[in-house]
C-alpha cells in the first residue's frame, strides 16, 4: 500500500536542499526571509534526525509551530544519509505541519503527485562509525551519527503498488541516477584511501537510483521533474524529457505548475 500525504490547502510547493539539523534556520528562511505563505516545503534529505534524543525534535517543532501556523505553511522531510531511517520508515515525526515521509511515500499538493525516495552513502562513514563506537562506550545509545541502512533501496513492488489513478509527475530524492552530476569520483579519493569499499558502494547507490528511474518510467508515470540534494552544489540537466535539479545546501526551488 502506498503512503499518501495530501496538502490540499497548499498553494505552492518548494523543495529545499540539505539542512543538516538547521531546523529553525530553514523555517526562518521560509517564513521571514522569503515571506512565503500557504506553502509546502519539502527537504530533500540530510535533515538531521537521529543526532539528538527523540524529545529534541518535538521541542524544536513546538518552537516553530506558531510561525508555521501563522503563515499557513508545512514542512515535509525526505530521508538523507545523515538521518536515522527509523524516523522516516516508522514516521516518528508526524505533526500536522512537520512530518517525515517514508521511502516511496507520495505527496499530493498543488496538482502534483510527488514520489519521495531517500538515502545515500556517507563518504565520511569510517569516521562516523568510530564516533558511534565512542558514543556507545560512553553509554550514549539514544543518539548516533551514522546508520548502516543509509543507502537508497530499490523496491519495484512499491512502485508497482502506486494506485493507477495517481500519476507521478515529480520525484524528490536525496541521491540521483548515475547520469546526473557528479559523474566522476575525484571528490572521493581522500575518503576512499581510508575506506576501500567506498567507490563500489557509491557506484551501487547511483545504480539503485537508475533502477528507480527506469521502474518509474517503465510504469508509464509522466515524470517531468526530479529534485535531489546530497552533493552540496547546484546543477540542472535534462534526460529523457525529465528536468533534473540538484539543490545546494538550503537552496530553495519551487515546483512550478
């Protein structure tokens, strides 16, 4: 069964790049800097869930909820590699204006059907594994900085299960298919020197995204736009009539009608 999330009151949809735990900052940007109203903001991964104790995220929401209500705005979060997958798969954050979206969840807003697929490989995972071990040795078991099930997962069954009357016209993911930038691995060299399996695992990550792209197209969904973050710079390109947009950290881009 497909998880559906409908925002019938939204009059615009904006996608945001990685926020790395800057929850209050992105709400300030949405509400004050840009002064948007009646807007759904979707964060394309690396939100920052899991680094703090669970109660922290409810505290943050309570601090920003008034501002979101006043301008009639909502924030939805897609899973990144710097997120605890359980917050998304189990929908642990499920407030009216502030919620995590599970992989293969579909957001309906402003006439769009938006498929959300999270996950990627952390290039600095070796250091993060060591930090996790240090935290455990000190008894800090409620927080972490890395999760083994961080990569994206291809699930053809979930794509096939999307109801026939819901035609996906946009995708928001954290990583991207292999034909999108970056197409070289020069930036991984220093990390791979300490993590020999990194090249292979990042190749697998991008091939998984290829499988997702091909499956969606194979099901006949009229995808026109695809947004992703993860790589920390901006890029736009077209493949098979799909416009791909890579978003830099906290970069906003509206999904046009």
